[in-house]
C-alpha cells in the first residue's frame, strides 16, 4: 500500500492519495481493498467508516472483478466516505480525497 500527499500551491489544501491492491481468489477482495485504503487515507479504523452499501453494492463490486478469469469491466469509480475511489480490473484500488470545488 502506498500513500502520497500532494499540495496545490494555489489553494493550499492537502490532497491525500492512497493506492492498494487486491488479488483474485484470495480474501483480499476489491471490497476489502476499498475499505482498507479508505481507512488508511482517513486515519479511521475500518469499523468506524460508514457502510459501503451507502456508496455501492459490495457484492456486485466483487462480482464484477472476481467472478471470471478476466474482470467484467476495466474499472469502476464511485465516492465513498469523502473519497473518490477507482477499482481497476488490474487489481489496483486508488483512493483520493474528493474535490468538492
């Protein structure tokens, strides 16, 4: 898992970016990777985060990426707990603070 902090000098706001990976046929599913990455980015425990169901159907998300030898889609993007989340068929989950501007 990697964490990167970027600053935009014109706005003086911090943008937190976290990347993690998931693997097919393991316990580290796309859903687990999303929740883990958002927990790391937010500094919260996984159990302190809102339900993922508020943002996306977790079962459907796992199904899109793990039900076949090749993912059904290339990527899925959504907002969760104040973060923009991108789950890629390559096994990468990217989390970045939501830009509300």
